[in-house]
């Protein structure tokens, strides 16, 4: 039983080290080289393609300004009021697209919403 008091400071020290490491890595986020693999422009391009692929008129194209909001962790919310130009003419629609970049998978379109 004399060894138990010697173990307590070692356990406390280990707990402090693990806690400090957890706090530091949580605050800094992904490494810069991972962050450099994606950009707002990439997210907008991916969402534009994702929106066009979900339109009922396969020949339609999305024109207009889309803006990307970086949410962290490679995730973007892309929004805009665009014109959908197709066989039925030009129709203004609000759009929302959620895209995420994962280093091991590349871009994934999580959600697309095209208003009427």
C-alpha cells in the first residue's frame, strides 16, 4: 500500500497532459496543409455542378452569383439567388447547397435545395 501515494501524482500528471493536448488540438483545427486543399471557389464550383445535376431539365444551366460560407472542417454552405436557364426559359430561384471536402474522399455534396 505504500506505492499507492506515489502513483497518484503520476496519474494526475498524465491526466493533465492528455487534457492539455486535447484542448490544444481542438482549438487549432485541421492542419494547414489540409485546409489548403479546398477553397470557397472550389465549393461554389462543386455546388454549381451539384445543383445542375439535380435540375429536372438536364440541359439547364445555373447562372448568377453564389456565395460560400466556410463552416469549418472542410464544410461550406453555398447560397445565392440564381437564374436557371433551360428549355423553359430563364427562371430566378434561390438555392442552397452544402458541400464538404474530406482529404481522403475529396468533395461531397451533402445537400442541395433549389427553390421554385
